[in-house]
C-alpha cells in the first residue's frame, strides 16, 4: 500500500481546510443530569434525542453538511416552477459532467432512488449482490422481491484487519452465484463506494474494472451506490498505482464508467442538506424510472426537491471534487481516528472516509452482542460527554426476511460520523478525550434490553432499557 500522510501530499506537516468560517451556530452542553433524563426519555436510542440536547453531533454525515457561500447564493437562484425548473437542468448537467450518466431522475434523497431502482430492476426471487449491505438499500431490494447476497471480501468482516481496499467485491463469490444459479438469477450488482457499514472502506479501481468485465461477460448490470464515491476516489488517488497524478474528478468519472447507473444520496458527498438522484445510461430504464418518480417523489424535473435544493446540489457536486477540500475532509476523520488509536482504543482499521468506527465488541468485551454493546456505547458516550454517535451493529442489521431471526453481523460498531465543514480540530480533541474517559471506566458499564422494535429499519425508532 502506497501511503503518504495528508501533510506529505501537501508538502507540509499538517493539513488545513481550504476555507474559513463566515457564519457560526452556537452549541452548548446541558448538564449530566439533564443528559441522563434525555437519554432515558429517548429509550437509549441516540436517534430519539433532541438535537438541542446534544453537544457535538456525530450521529451522521447525512444532510448535516455546512454549505459554502456559493451554495447559499445558489439558494437565491431557485426557480420554483413546478415543471422544467432551470435548476434541474443545472443539476442534470453537473451529474452528466462529473458522474457521466446520461439520464437523471431526481429524488428527495437516496432511498427515493433506491425505491425506484429496486422496483424497475428486480424481479421477485432474483438475487441482488452487494459489497456488504446498507440498511435502506437492502430493505428496498427485499421489498421489491430481491434476495440480498453479500459478496464483499472476507477481510471487510474483520474490524481489525488492515487492507487498502476493504470494500472490494470478491469476484469469486459473484462467479459462484453465477455458476450455481445462472446469470439470469442476478438482478444486478449493487456496488457501494465507499462501504458505510464496513467502516467507510473504499473499493479499488481495479476491482471495479474487473467486476465490470465479469458482469459484461454475463450481461449482468452494475448499479453504483455513489453516495460517497468522491471519498472513494480520494483513496484510489492515495493508494492505487497509477492514480496519484489524476484529479478526483477524473477518478470519479472513470469509476462511474464501470457501472450502468447509480443511486445517490446527495446529502453526503455533495455537501447539501437534502436531495438525491438516480442516474441511468439505458433509455428504457430511464423511462420506467420516470413512470415511477411521479408516483413516489414528484415530477421528473424536481423529484421532491425545491428548485433551490437542486441549485445547491449542482454547486456542491463541483465543490466535492476539489482535491484540497477532500484532503482536509479525510484528514479530519483521520486526525480523530489517529488520536484514538494512539490511546489504544479499538477502532475499525484502516480509518475510513466519513467516520471513525469504535469496535464496540472490543471496547465492551463483557457485553454480549444480544445486549447491544454498540448501542450501549453510543448511549454511554452521550451520557458521559454529550457527544452523539450511532449504532452500526446488531440493531442496524435487523432481522432476516425469510426466518425473522436476528442477523448477527461480525461487525458491532459505534460510528463517530464527521459532518462536512462543520466542526474544528478542537472539537475532534474533545470527542477523542470523551471516548478516552469512557474507555477508562468501561468495566463498569452494563448492556441494554430492547423493549420496542419497529418493523422496518428498527435502529431509527427502537427503544431500550438499561439491564
Ligand atoms: O438517507 P438517504 O435516503 O438519503 O440515503 C440512503 C443511503 C444510501 N446509501 C448509503 C451508503 C447511505 O449511507 C445512505 C444513508 N446513510 C445514512 C443516513 C447514514 O447515516 O449513513
């Protein structure tokens, strides 16, 4: 693995953001007693805590980005016509230019695109291969009658294993499925870049290229989950032979060229607070997508977004592929991760793109997975410090569609997700110190019991009690 530190790439010893702050939003910390009340009221689920009760909010990087002055200016240029808004055409042009897809169906956010793609591209009983699952993505695939099959490399299931491209697809797993069931049994490959549930781990260009060649041979389509594909491009530039001198924009375009289309949650990479799209190269599929977008999202020229949202997005796409921006983005995530590693705190390795994932099974070895160690860790971190994180383990994994049994994922993680352009290095210091303080008293902590479980995506609304 060719690794240069962020500082080395910049020719200096540290990294810094290529922007300065123009507007601030006050935050404050409520008392420990108040946090204890808030946590109990929220059923020990950090999704159910009010934002005002949070000090540093690392729940998610989704829709939590700070916009640039250009994006705020773009908001004033919203064309709020019901049909044919000029902002849609700006967005369409930006997607065509930077992601390379011919046709664009706008949606209110990523899962809107997942719903439409699943409905138009999956027949009941078909397999949908993925490089690990994502919660909303798998649910839409299953609701459309698909059978999700994990084809990520084995290394991804071990939080401690070092691998430069832990998000890679194991082509032998795809080939085996083809050999056993035939290519027609596979609806498509859902290729996520970078892999959220594996710890923000990237896919290499070589892997995408080889997957494309394999799928072409058998006439199987590949749809990219492009939600964090620019972050993926950064890792290719940093780690893969032949890409150090290419721009992120060039890498992104090549990466996308190995797919037939993409679903996008623009609330992440694209530096917006809302939005999504489905990109397609096939005219027939696009027409089917247009049929459904008017049922679930809105007209094919707004798909649930206001004109101003689409303008913000088209500007955000251009800002997201700026190399110096992305270096500082990943640099901040790495800064936090390295502090934690220096203190011997177990995290998923290598440090990924959008978040630092605490390895909850190693953090709380005395709490069995049935007692939700990652959920417990998220609750305890909030209680001790006001820092909000999120469970990415057995609660998020949910139940098997066929048997109703719990999945038992090998990864039991608590995610410290870094919003883009929002927090400073000093905030990262506070977060690291908070985790360290909790780590020092980890033996005293007890697990949780689930007392309410919703039917779908239970991690959002489930409630717990302290054991
Ligand atoms: O939250 P949406 O509907 O805009 O996007 C769904 C979605 C799809 N793919 C991936 C990889 C995601 O990470 C994703 C949403 N992620 C959230 C909300 C997160 O906190 O990670």
